[in-house]
């Protein structure tokens, strides 16, 4: 380490920039691996080393204009180290700065270079609540993965897949779900109609989330539990036969030109509102 610092002034501007970027990445890795959500002495020492490199760095062609911006970012991060900012927030700031440096240092930068900054819990902090979600004929693996993540994070009791909806065995679904598929109960069902009938026999109130004529606003709906929400195809929604089987057709009010949200966003909004109402009912 000391040799690297001693040799730093003799490096070319591009190599100096790469050394700084690598030092910042080292700080990130320390923060991510630390058990506490506060920077420890190792992280502070690593950041001090990165500051040394920046303070002794020569201007290089092509990025001289960026130096004031990088200096300001490092100043903000330095204050974050001293004012009690959480390690996760510091890591996010470091990661943003690293990607700015990487462009000029000719380092590979893409989705895979964003370090994981979240620390998922080993056990849920709350109990599951009596709401299940059905994904019917969704074509997008990313939408399915996002809804799996939302359902797990909000404590849904179950998620069903019907029609062509891809499941957690799909690589893109698994990537978007980010591990949520491992702790959420997920089942594939051959018949949506039979599944609805089965849930009704188990006294679930069936909600179809659809921008259909006569749909009721989620803002004004007092949800009944146990509940089931059905989400349909991104383009075609749910067909009339399924809507007729629902106890209530619900829509999320919109106030711009677009008449609906993306299905993954819509489902997440419904699940969040359902969770809130269930807890407010004294669950």
C-alpha cells in the first residue's frame, strides 16, 4: 500500500485516475461487508487513502473539467463519514462517483458494476397478511419478477401464476425478484376459473384490478379479507368472463393523460393499500 502511494505521483493521469477509482471501490466493498450500518475504522482509513490519491492527482486531458465536480462529491462523502450517515447511503454516493470516474478511466461500467447496497433481513419483520395475488397471462418476466418482490416484501400470503405468466425458473424473473422468490409461496395453476372458485370457497373476496367501465376506485374501497387480487395481461388486461367472476372490479385513479399504470406498479400499489388497510383494521 505504501509503495503504491509513493509511486502514485509518477503515474500517468489515466493510471492515477484508475488508482483512485479502485480505491473508492475498495471503500464500497468494506462498507458492504461490514456487519454494522455505520462506517468502521477500516472504511475510514480506506476513504482517507482515496482522498490522498485525489489530492495528489494530476489533471488529465479529457477530464480536467470534471475535477471540481469530483472534488465536491468527495467533500460531501467526507462529511457523510463524520455526521453519522448510514453506510448504505455512503455506499450509494461512492458508487455514483465511481461510475463517473470509470467513464474517463476507461474501466468497464455497466449494470453488473453496481454493488449491492441493500441488506435483506434473515427473517421477516412482520407476519404474512391474508391477501393472495394472481398473475394471469403476463408476458413480461420483469413484471412478474417485480410483482414477486413486492408481494414478498409486503407479506402477501401466496402468489399464483396462470396462463403464460413466467415463473421463478425464468432467469429474468429470478433476477428481477432478487431472491424474493425463495421466501414467497408461489404456485402455478392450470385454470384461473377453477382457482377463483376454490378461493371463493375459502371465503376470499376476489378483486380484479382493471381499468374497466364501472370499476371502483381503490381510493374509496374498503377492502375485505381474506382478499385476492387478479392482475392481467399488460396489453389486453382481464377478459370479460374473469371480470364477471370477481366480487369487485377495482381501478387506480389516474390524473394525467395516461389511463393506467404499468401492471407491476399497479399490483404493488394495490398490495400496499391492502396491507395498510389490514393493519388499520386492527390485525
